[in-house]
C-alpha cells in the first residue's frame, strides 16, 4: 500500500540552494555565545538610532545562514539506516511521554522527507487512528497550512489523511474546506486551547533556541497563539521540538532576534530534554 504521508519534493522546490558562506562545522558550533539582539537607543534629540541594531541583525542573519548550511550538509550526509533508527526512537519517545498521552488537542507538523525533517508519520497516524471507544485516547489534531510568502500560516483541524492535499511544493497540507465544503476549524478561532505543539527545525540547543529555515512561519504563528492564550487566560501550550542527534548544537551557537520563540523541550533519540520550568515540572 502506498504511504499516504509520502510526497516527492525536489531540492529546488524546497530551496536547498547554495550559500556564499563557507564555514566548517567545528568553527560554527564552537562560536562564542552571541548577545540576543541589539536594542534601538534614543539620541539626545529624541531620534532613534537604528544603525547599530540593523548592523547587528545583519550579522545575526549571516550567522544563521551559515549555520543552516552546515546543518543541512550534516543532515544530507546522515546514514539512512541511522536516520530511520532515530525516527523510530523519537516517535516512540513522544508517544510514550506522559505529556503526549495526557494532551487532548495539539498542533503538529507533517514531516517532509525532502526537507529531512524528523518523521512524524507514526505519531500522526496514531492520533488519527485513535477513534476507538476509549475517549481518553482521542486527540484533536491541527496541522499547518501555509497561506502566502508573508509568514502567514494557519493550523487547521484534520481527522483523516484524506483531508490532506499536496501544495505547489508537493508538501502535504490540509485542504481549506472539508468534503462537505465546510471551512476547517482554525486553531486561532477555536473555543478551547491546545495543550501541545510538536515543532520542526534545523538546529536546536539545550537552552531552547531553535533555528528554522528562515521563513519565520512558526515563530510568527507561535507568537500569535501565545498572545491569544494570554488574552483568553489559557495555559500556554508546551512547545516540543523533534530533532536528530546531529541537530543539537552547543549553547550560544544559535543567535536570537526579537522574533525568535524558545521551545520548552527537545525530543532526541536519547530521550526528552526538558528546558523550561513548565517542561521540567511535567518531566518524569
């Protein structure tokens, strides 16, 4: 039977273009911790001085681009057998975790093999297949749909793999309407909060820093959802990133900008790495 989650995507489509920065992995991963970001200051005349801040942000963007190039090379050279073993281990750890078993509503990414993301096929199939009489096992799942090139992404509810279609980049996404023509539930307009986010990325550290692919979609969405949760006095969801062993870098390697959102915990093949107080509290 054909795997319903599998979609072929070309390297060109996902933007794995070459970079002008030529750094070795050791040079980047041993980089001294960077300050989070510059802050614009006020001059004596009351005018804002953005020049130093803009220059610092440009440096950060270059550092991120160089690090992305290194991690992409590491992922590309990863042994397929090892990758499969790590995929299996990470998904097993997630599904056995108390915080996953307890969650009722979650947002999760649909893995893309061409992007070399940690596989989520088993996790999502487990959720969508849990329509038994055991109500405690049932979970409501929201998955991403990219709307445009301006960092606008929605998380829409699905109940089956049949709800998914391939977008222009051959990445699976939820169709905007269901089989009956009704608009899918958008998590930003839901009446109840989600408990958990399962997040992708390129690199992570044990301080909760996450390096994405440069589009800003997840950071923008997470910021919006966190603001919504605050407005409605909801408990903030746990933000859990799934990562291969080669994606974990030294603390301070990943520079931050004001828009970067920290994660609460990592799940690697070795286990759960709790980071935030919320994650430490529930980790057993």
